[in-house]
C-alpha cells in the first residue's frame, strides 16, 4: 500500500488512488520557477556572485525552507522572489509569468495582490494598533472601511489575537508582534508567503507557536510558503529543505 503522504493545501482527496501518486496523476500548479538565476553585485574583480545559477521549482501548496551558511545567497534569492530585486541573468516565472517582462507598476501589483511578507524584525508600524497594521495592505488595495475592519479582525482572530486588536506593537510581546505581522501577511490571501527568518528574534516556545501558525495557513488555506531559517528544528515544519552554498543549490531534502 502506498505510504500516506503529508498533504498540504486543499487538494481533492476523492481523486487520490492507492497506486498512483496524486501529484503524478494531477500535476499541481507551479507557482515559482527559477531558471539559471544569477545575481552579480559589482563588476570586474570586485564582482560578487550572490546567486550563481539557481534552478528551483515550487508547486502550489508547498512549504519550503531555504537553509545555508551566511552569505550563501538566501536573502538575495528572497528579494528576487519578492520582486524587490531583479536577477542579472536567468528567469523568474511567477505562475508562469516571466517577472523580468513586467513593468515596475505590474511588479508592485504582483507584490500587493499575490505575495505576503514576514520578516525577522516584524516590521510593524509602531504608533498604530494591531488592527490598523493588519488593515494596511487592504487600504493599498482600496477595500472599503467596514469590510477592511472585518477582514483584519478575522485575520487577528486566526492568529489568536482578536483581544489585542487595539494594542500598539509596544504593548505586545515579540511573539504577539510576529503573529500580528503574520495576520497582516495573510489578510490579503496571498498565493505565496515569503518569510525571511521569521523566528530569528523569538525564543523557542514563541518560535514553535509561529511555525505552527505558518504550518496551519499552509495546510488549511493552501498558501505556499518559502521561508529562510537557520534553525533545523524550524525547517522540520516544511515539506522540503533547499540547501544553499556559495550562491548555488547544494542539495534538496524532502521531508
Ligand atoms: P545570505 O542571506 O545567505 O546570508 P545574501 O544573499 O545576503 O546571503 O548575500 C550573498 C552574497 O552577496 C554575500 O557575499 C553578500 O556579501 C553579497 N551581497 C548581498 N547584498 C549585496 C549588495 N547589496 N551589494 C554587494 N554585495 C551584496
Ligand atoms: Mg540573509
């Protein structure tokens, strides 16, 4: 009998068979494709090959960890995935669209409509409440006020912080601030969530809470996650670990 596989996202289970692997029979949507991606900083003798030819394919519903030594190119890769930077050569396809062919306005729309971001330092606005922080991406999208409140409250509820909606970040613990940041990232229902060391500033208990939250959004809402982490324990929450070294993918590990 086929080994039952850890599933992610909402996949129609009725079509699964014991003999044919589901993903073989019904290929999932490839949300991210990197082809021979290179990013060179500087020129001539001073050139730094931050990414030296990366090939990577991420399917919808995957939860991926990027690991590797400091300076191996993880953040450079995340910046390109987030459309905050462009490769020197090679291609980045998002949902089949070559990001290199988009105008800067289209790239901004891609970020706003399809991507969510979570950072190590939370990056919340300090003078505004948790609710207002979570509402911010909806304001950019032009969502009307009452609907905005409702969606933001739902998102805060989903991270267990509905009762802290009117607190400012300074009135919240680090773990709570990261949960607000996660609510802000998922309130727009992104296709892909990009998280650069989301537990880097948290203690172990808060890190585990954060990873359980990310895992639940991956499994229950099917949000694809690409996360950078230094911590093997946190990488265990993902489905695949991609190991970087010297701007290249050294190996991949399926969990
Ligand atoms: P990681 O996130 O894995 O620690 P980075 O992607 O930040 O690695 O960096 C990869 C390499 O690119 C490093 O050698 C770093 O010094 C270099 N680098 C990163 N950003 C810049 C930049 N803006 N200008 C020049 N070199 C950079
Ligand atoms: Mg980095």
